[in-house]
C-alpha cells in the first residue's frame, strides 16, 4: 500500500542518505567479488563463498536501512528526539544541496565552453581523460623501451585490466596511465583503479603477495 506521507525536507534527507548507503554497499559488494574471483576457486567453492558473503552483505545492508528509517521517524513506538531528527535533516539537506550545486556548476561550465567556441571533448568528468584518450589512439613509445612481463599472469586477469582501462597496449603502459585510464574508462575511484594496476604488477589482491618474477 502506498504511503500518503508528503515529500518534505525530512523525506528528502532520508532518501538522499538511503542513496548514499546503497552506493557504499554497492562498492563493498564489488570489492568482495573482486577478492573472490582472485581466489580462483572451483565452481562449488566459489558459489558457496559467494552466497555466504551475499547473506552477510544483505544483513548488514538491511540493518543499515532499518537504522536509517528509525533515524528520521519521529512518530513510531520508539520515537526519536525530534531535535535530533531535525539536526540530521539539516545536515543531509546541506549535503544534498552541495551535490546539486556542484552538478549545476558543472553544467554551467560546459555551457560556457560551448558558447565560447571551445570544442567539446568526449564525455568524461575526469581531468586526465584527454591524456588517456590520446595515448590510446596515437601512442608515442620507444619500441626498445621497458615492457611489462606478463609471464605467469592469468589471461582472465589481463582481460579484466584491459576491459577496465580500455587500453590496447598494456605491455608499455605506465602505472599512472593504467590508473587514470581505469578511472576515466570505467568511472571508478582511484582506490579501485589501483587494484588493476596491482594486478599488472603481479600483486595477488586476495592475499596481498607479489607474483615471483623470473
């Protein structure tokens, strides 16, 4: 049954914080799956560990959402102090307005560039997008320069990095190029992008060990 609760600052604050929680838990689940894939388990072990992790993840997320509903509800049997509810509403509304203002400013900046006749770049909010794109299309490299040694690196891991970064030449790409390419191409934060750089450098993400080199 649909609720007749009107949309006001309290509901806006609760929904915004709910979105934030979901974003955080989505990132946690992606990190869990990366670690699990890195273990190279057989199908039965992989499925068992994945389902166990999923149940734990769902319990934590459910508990977080339950705490959130209580946080903004001043009418239930366990009524929260209205002053505390109002304080948290103000804090979340301030964050929401900050995000909206940043989005409006980004739109205004892009409109100003278009009106000034500045050519529009491929869609990407990352400041290093142009550098990474240029490196992919017309790489300037020394054919005798250093190359990465992929001996012993599982092919599926190499494919993961290629798909994340969008780079065709991983052998000659520097750590910085791979890091920025992953952030731009896959729209992921630097900490997540660093994991793909570590894979290329022979770091076992699951166990944090270094692949031996010949």
